C-alpha cells in the first residue's frame, strides 16, 4: 500500500493487548496537572486520533469502548492544546495562550 514513507504504514500495529487507562486520565486530572506545570509560552503538544464509535453502545454503562485499528479513521493532527494552533505553524514561536483559559 503505497511507498515506504507512506504515513498509512508507520507506527500503527495492533497487538490485541488491553492497556488500562489510569483514572486520572479519564477524569481530566492528568490534563489539568500538565497545564498547571506549563511554563509561560510553553506549548502543550497533543496528537489527535479519530475513532468511529457507536453512540447507542457508548450510552450503555457496561460497554467497553475499543479504540483500535479497526475503528481508527484518522491520526496525525498534532497541535497545541492551549492555543489550538497546528504544530507546523506554532513550533518556532512561544504559545500565546493561557493554560487556565484552555477548554
């Protein structure tokens, strides 16, 4: 599928292993701690992935969401969580945003 540098081929391998998510990541505590630790002008780089989910199943409290290669639609959108600028535009300048105002 494409050339060796094809982004569709790099880095995504499904092992079928379940990786537990720390409760602090589910509640937002980890994100809040990361934002509080930012120095003025520092970016908080994030990498977005888009997974397709079934809204009916997600409403079921017993449902376990599987965010894996089968429902992965897109990846690679790297941007700053605070100022929301893409990496390519913001990598060489300080973050103009305020972490306490980021949503």
